[in-house]
């Protein structure tokens, strides 16, 4: 027991040193924490698939009562904002090319008469496919509006659908994205902090000084991991606070479990970072190798697009990506209120990555020679 | 003037050699773009296929089974028939299905009365997928019930409005069509943010700039020499992007190829100068890379209209987005790829990008004014 | 006499920097000086004297805050580029591009200075011949040894004949052999091209070669004149004390240097001690300090004058001397055993068949030119690098494989400052105390003890300490855990003579307490402090023994200084090697 305390005390002094060295520099402090704050605000507002302002152009060739009513419904949603009213079909191309309108609604001249005759009246919607996800969503809304219009006209569907969305009742994309950022945004800094920690000491010559002390490689590894993990978790906390308090997205799960999950996730991230660091000979190399990894990790995490949509071979690769499981875990705990048993599997790949990378880093400390 | 060219040639040779001898630079400059192209092309897709949906039918009547026949027929949905709601909920909790379609036990009875309900529960955790799956479910169920109404022939026909959509520029509605052109923006940004942002900082840290300053060298020569080798790397990346867009992902190139190359080179220059400027201001590789990452790369990914449509963001975010050169390049490159040559857009983008080149060039020049204090 | 206009004319120059705490301090304080054409002018002074700042201002890299500064007839402040077009400047850390080859570095600077092709071929050829680097033209600059880098830096600076050459401590961190070569090149060029040169240096033997000297201290001009003018200041105050047989010179030196009220300076040299008395101290009072030694007057040198000038300044104190420890009986048992040690990197043998022992309480010096294998040997001893073959025991174990307990018995002070620059002195010490397993009251007591011993300010941020204090802090960190063996890798490289005196005072004290000390150094005169030295070159040990024995091996008597002995031994061995190869 006494021996353990002695070993732990040595590690503790290394942790204190690492943290002091990191936060002493005011510029460093800013770099460590300001970006998490700014980015989570910026992305919270900017990164959304939800439609609030869709500029559209109207080409109403009928001018009839039914057409006017339908258009009034579209305008009434508050989402669609009429950017221009067209006179002829020649103007359609211009409206879309100039980016002034995301879609053009064309109501044919025989619209009212078709309806009156009890026939199907087509409304043509031309969409700007340069950003097809927004266009697709807008189209869905137009369809919903016309369906609602049809209902009031008595063309009732025999079956009605009662929809309920679990975990995100209004299907707001901010709810999907922001909790994922608790893991996603902190990954970048955690990786960089870990990746630079040994590389910087090597470049500045302090690493030799560290290696001649009685600290064992395992102790050095732990002493270097814990501060980097702490930085990562503090960043996650900042983002969590913004999501919870600023954007007021309700949290369903246990905060304890969330932190347990984050510890598992950051440990794997730090393991990768430290391995890069122990392998790189200069800070520049450490940084470039980190960038080389961060991009694919972000893309293959499910942060933006579902992992399930990827080809099988890519899905296999994602098992080595801690962010995939970090994102999954955070989303499930935060939005779905998942319990430990629900997310237990996520710890397996995270654990495997940590078990490989952390000892690898420790081994490289002594055996990687310049 | 001949002095200018001699010095420039010497510096160019130096920078090119340094670039070619640094393996990590080449990895980031040439390998990472290829990896990204492949990942974006193959890995990233917003398109849903075979989404698993639990179907619970509590009414044994055949009419109930018919009502969900459309789900089995849909190429986008993969129904999983389960016995009761408890099982369905368990599947959904375990993320084995994305939605539950529930036909209550009184479905057939109420169907006859004309007010039957189908309950649809969607997992909203992944909003983008949820919205799309919801759309598919709606149309699958509506399709079946429309067939039904034809058969039963409800009395008093009233004309209905149908929407006839046409997706211009992207008829197949494939996300690769707009992701791959957007990738060009991302890769050009990356070279500036990751590579040139280290260049001046490295010379400060290694002390090589001090000796260089006390020679007849002018700051402009240093800037040009540092930009040109990376312009070449960027040009190779542009070629790789265009070739893979055309031949691997079959993205149409409807506008002028020459203009695509021209605007790409302009944006590349903006990105490289931005990296150099950050490098010159911070004088420290770690800070430079962090600032570059946070001030140029992340915003270019998230706020340039690459994935998210900024029209829906608050004004502040829109203003920030319009301050980014990436936003202007993103708009014009998507237009040139998918819509064709729209001169007004091209001229505007070129003007904005040229202005950025001028401003960033002057700012970078200031950071190299041969002074240590 | 009708004199040519001066190359550099400085009048009342000032430069103010903000100190780390925000208060302004004058790095250059009202300095006036001139550099005459065709003459070698030197700026001499300890660390922080303002030498580098002054040279940078002349090069147009820093703005003056007052006074006038004209170089080659131009106002530097107004038109720095005009000056930069005509001068050549070699910064202290010369900006070689490590990833470019020797030839590519030379070509780059030749192009930048617009040297025409034919002239360039002739000049670069001559440079390569002079620096003896023609063999290495294709080697990347990063793979050169320190001395070669410095020579290449000089060659790059001199790819054309400038109207003024500025050299900022061109030979710092370079071994005597390379230093001699560097100066030979310089003097040849001055002779041939009638160069005007301004050089800053902390080496007095280099200053002695110059025509005009300016002594700086804390940004102010202390003295100026020819070397003879300055030497005259110390005339009649310099002596040599020869200790009785059996008493080591450094014991006598320690007694002398601990009496600062009577003695300005004392250093062991050639088996005896060179000393300077204070003008106010009588000869008799001086002799009373060391009644057993024979004291004879000697010729004053430039270093004597320099020490005298510095000691007249406030704050130029030598580290406080601790109470003398009882002399220790040395064990015959060696604490370090090295047998047939070999280290290869690929097909390059860095250390070949090296064997030696070090006994407890001994000061053992590893000497050699840059790239001789000192650092490699040293790193193997500390357990930082595995040996290719051979046996190596430190305190009975091989540190490379030893449990951390064995490492707790050694202390290590790296070549360049290797502590955490943005932590304070106390935070650094706290960390190392913790790393060495010291806790609680024991740690506090040790930290307090080393802070007192080395006169450190615990609240200072260590990265901005003057070089001498950084070195003290590194020593303090290495001694926190009271190690049995202390490894010092070029501990005095780049620190001024004053700080070096203080450093060696501490080392001899530690040895007396029973600490075994292994030290590598470039400064051959420092070998005099060692009990035994080993001289290495090209990976092999050329000489091993007491300084006296090494001098004799070099074919000299006790008056031969260590520098000459070293050069003789290395050159003799190289000559043998070449004749054997031929």
C-alpha cells in the first residue's frame, strides 16, 4: 500500500507539472477553452438541416381562387418566403441560377378548372439540387402543405398517420448534432494536446531529463494521459453546459453515466494521441500526423452521416475509430436516456483501442530513438 | 530587376526542396486529399436505403396486413414483423430498428368507418435519417391506402392537388453530386490551414529567418517563394479532384472546366496566403496550426454551405459565413459543376477572391517586414 | 592623420525592452562606439550585456529608441534595406536549413546576395577548402556536427565580400579545434579582402586577436581600447600560486576564491593557480590566504582585465560557498565501469571500444571535439541509449535495464537547458522532487536547501532566467535527491566566465562531499578542475589520466595549457590515422 502511494505520488507530480505547463501560458489557455465555447455556439446555430427560411419563386399562371389559397397556405408557414414573383416560365432558370430562390412553384393555368372538375391538378416544384438535402426537406414540406390542403377540400385519406418521434419530438437537427459535438469537438484538442505532449518535450530536450528520473514508462504514460484527458473532459463539459443551458436541449440520461462514457472515450483518444506523440520526432510531424487522422475520424464517426450508410468495408474500419462510439454513446445517453446496459458494447472497441495504444506509447517512450 | 529574379529563383528552389524532402508534408498535401475523396465519395451518404422498421400488427384482419404492404415494397425500407409493441420497443431501444409502425387492434373496424389510424414512432436521435424515413413511411402507407380508396370508391370525388417535383441539377438526388464539388473547397482549405500555416512559424522557431532578413531579400520574394510550391501541390489536388469527380463518381461538369480551374486556383491562393498570414502573426507552429484549424478549416467545413444550408441560420452566423472566402468559392464551384457557367456568379466570386488575395497578401507582407521587435 | 569615415558610427544609442513583469529596462543604455574600416572590432561582455541587441540594431532588425546609428553612411532606422544589401550577418544561431545540403545552403545565400557565377565558383570553392568541407557538400546541414554547422554558417555569411561583417558569438558551443579553424578562416579573409568586422564574443583569447575592444555590461560601455590598453588595467595584480606537492590545485583555488574581499579571481591552470588580487589588498594579505603555496607574479592577460572590470560592478558575486565538508577518503571500488563499449548507428561507429573506470568522489572529464562521441558515450552511461556491445555498469547496474530505483541514485544535467521554461523555479523543483519520490516535509526541506545553495529566486519563471541562473537551476534539479553520481553534459557551454567560476566552485564542493561527477566540456581549461580526464576523438579514447599525465602524453610540461595539449593529442592521432590509411 505504501509502495503504491509512493508510485502514485510520483505520477501525481508529473500530472501537476503537465497541467501547469499547459495553463501557464495565457495564449494556451485561450486556445484550450475558447474554441470549444465559440464553436459550439456557432455550430449550434449554423449547423442545422432544419428549414426556417426558404426563399422561393412563384409562377402562378392560373391566378384562380384555389391557387391563391394554396399559395397563402405556403406563405403562412413562415418557413417559405416568397423571394420573387415570376411572369413567365423563361424566368425560372434565372431565379434558380442566381441563388435567389431555392425552389420555384409553378401553378398551371388550368389549375382551378381541373380541381373543379374533380381531377388531379399538378403543381410543379422545381428545386435547386445543388444542395439536395435542403431541397429534399423543402419538398417534403410542400407535399405536407398540399396534403393538408387536400384534406380541407374533403379529399380525405382513409388512413391517417399519427406520428410520434422519440427522443426528439420536433425532429430538430440541432438535437442530433449538438450532443455529438460533446465528443466530436473535444476530440480534436484532446488528440492535439496528447500528440504534442511528448513531441514537444523531445524537441525541447526535456524528455531525456524525464527518462533519467526513476519514473517508469508506465508512470510517464499515466502522468501524461490524465492531464490530456482532463482537458478533453473540461471541453466536453463546456459544450455540455452550452447545449443544456443555452440551447436548452433536455437531457434524458444520467450525467454520471455520461461522464463514465466520456472517460472511456477520451482515454482511447489520448492513447492514439500519445502514440503519435511518442512516434513523431518533431512537433511538426506530430501535428501533421494528427491532422491526417482527425479528418477521417470525423467523417467516419456518424457525426454527420449515419455509419450504416457506409459500405461494409468502411464500417469495419470504423471499429478502430473511438469517435464513432463516443458519438453513439453520448447521443444515446443524452437524448435517449440510455442506461449502462444499453451502451455497454461501446466500451469494447474503446477499451481495445486504449489497451493497444497506451502501452504502445509507453513502449515507444524508451525505444523510439531519433 | 534581375536581382529580383535571381533571388526569387533561389528561394523557390529552397522551398521546393524543403517541401519535397518532408514526408509528412507530402502525406498531408497529396495523400490526405485522396483519402478524403474516397471517404466522401463512398463513405458519406445522407441517402437512406433498407432502413429497418419494426411493424406491429395487432389486428389479425387481412386488411391490416394489406395496409402495410407498401413498406415491404419500398426499396428504402426493410420491415421487421414483430409480435407486440414490447418487442418493437426493445428493438428500437437497441437501435436494431429506426422506426415502429403500429396498427392497433381496432384497425379493421375503424378502417371500415373511415377513420383508421396508423401509429408511427420514429427514433429522432438522428434527425436527418428520421425525417427521410418518415417521408418514406408516409408515402408507403399513403400509397396503399390510395389503392384501397380506388377499390372501395369513396363517394363524391373532389379533385386533389398533387406535387410534381423536379430536382434541377441533380435529378437523381445524389448527395455525392454536391459533396464531391464541395470537397474541392475542403481540400484547398486544408493545404493552407495545415501546410502553409507552419511555414513562417517554423523559420521563426528555427531562427533561419534572422539570417535571411539581413540579405537583399524582399518580403514579397519570400511570400511568392513560399506560395508557389504549394500552388503546385494544390494544382495536383485539383486535378485529382476533377478526375475522380468525373470518372469515379460521375458528377456532371456542366460549366466551363477552365473556369472551375481558374476559380479553384484563386481560392487556393487565398487559402495559402491565409495560412502564411496566420503563420507570420503567431510565429509559433503550435499556435499557428491551432488558429488555422479553428479560424479557417473548421468554419470552411461547417459554415461555408458545404453540408449545411446557411440560409436557415441566424443573421450573425450568416454574416460570419459571408466573411469566409470558402463560402463564396463553395457557391460558385457548385454552380459551375451542377448548373453550368453562370457568369454573374463567376465574376462576383472571382472579384471577391481577388480582393482576399490582395488583402491577405498585404497583411502577410506586413508580418515579414524584417524586424525582430 | 586623414582617417577614412567609420563603417559604423553610434552615438548615444538606447534600446528599451519590456521586462517580463512589464517594467521597461534598457538593454542598450547610452552607448557610443565606432567601427573603423578594415579593422577587427570586438564586443566583449558577459550574458545579458546587450551584445546581441546591439548587433541586431546595426543589422536593422531592431528599432533604436534613441541616439543615432549610421552604418556605411546610411541611417539604419530610415533605410534598413540599403544596409542589409551591403552587409553580411551571422546570428548566434545561424539560420542553416537543416534539410538542405551544404552545397544547397551555400548556393542559396550566394543567389540571395547576387554573386555572379564565376566569382561564386571561385569563392565557394575557396570556402569549402578553407572549412575542409569539400567532402561533405552533399550532406544535409542537419546531419553536421556543431562545429561544422558553425563553419558552414560562416561560409554562407561570406559567400561574398561584404562592406561590413557582423558576427554574433560565432564560436559559442564549438570545441577548441573548430574554434581555431574558424578564426584561421576569418583572419585569412580579413587579410585578403580587407574586411571590416564587428564580432561579439565571450572568449578572451578571441578578443585578444582583435584590434579594438568594447567591453559591455548590462547595456553600458565599461571600457574600450586595444587589448594592450585593457591588459594594462590588471598590470601588477596578477600572480601564480603553486601548491605544495600532493595538494590539488583546485583545493588552493577554492580557498582563494572564497575570499572575495581580497581576491578578484582564481582558476587552476597547468597544475597551479592563476589569481588576481584586489588593488586594495596587499601582497602579504593575499599570501596569507595560502601560506603553503609559492606565489609568483605573472604577466597580466586580457581575461584578468575582464574579470577585474566585471568585479568592479555591483552584483558580480560568485555563488555563496557552503561550509567546507570534511575531506572524504575515496573508495578504491569504482562506481562506474565501462568495458569495450561500442555504439554504432548503421555503419557509422560513434563510439569504438571504450573502457574506463570512475571512482567514488572523483571528478571525471570527458573531452573531445564536436562529434567525437562524447555525447553518445554520455547518453549510454545515463541509460538513454542502448549500447551496441560491451559492458557498462553505473552504481553496480546497467541503467538501461535497471529498475527505477537505480536511476534514483543518479542526477543528470542536460546540455541545453532542459527544464520546463514556462514553470517557475519552485514549480520545476517541485516536479523533480516528486519524480524522484520525495514527498511532504522531506521534499520541502530539499527544495529549500537547493534554493539556498544556488541562490535562486523560487518565484521566477525559469525560461526567462539569465543563462547562468538557468544552469544553476538545472544543477539544483539534478541534486534534489542527493544522488551518488552526477552527470553533467557540457554544463558551461554558452555561459560567461563569472558564472563558470561559480559553477566549478559548486562542483568541487560536491566532489568533496563524496558525489561522483562525470562531466563533458569544450572548455579545455576546465579540465584542470578534473581529477582525471579522457580525451575522445572519432569515437576512440586517445588519452586517459590526470590532467598532468595527459599533458605529458601530449609531450608538454606543466606550463603547457590544456588547450594546446588537447589540440596536440587530437592532431597527432588524426595524422596517425591518415598515415595508417595511406
